[in-house]
C-alpha cells in the first residue's frame, strides 16, 4: 500500500496497492480510501466520501483519491485475493 498527500484542493490523499508476488497473473485486489468526519481521530470511522478500485489486476489497484483531507483523518485498506485484508485508520490525522 502506498499513500501520498498533496495540499491541492484542500488536501488530497491518494492510495494504490502494488502486487509483489504472482505478477504473472491477474488476481483480485481492492484498494479503498475514505475521508473521516471531523473528530474521528483514534477510532474507526465511517467515511464521509470515499473512492475504491476493485477487480482482477496483474500489477496494481488504484490509484484512488479523496480531496478536502486537510485537518481530517483518512481510512485506507487493501484486500488481496479475497483472503487477507490490511486496514489502517484513521491515519494521517492533523
């Protein structure tokens, strides 16, 4: 999982997930990013807006992005091959 931030548009966060193994075939990958409501630091949040890319990909899923993230937390996660999930968030809280 890779996450980037730009100050454009009131703060813009992007995320994408790159495969490290089995790059010779397409497999299910989902990457998700969401903007948390104000005051969500330290607890899981229900994102106000989100973006998701899901499907069978050979190399990577995404990028996905949300704007207006300055002074907000974001929630991100990756699902790989329907088997394992990596979840982070809220993160990047100001």
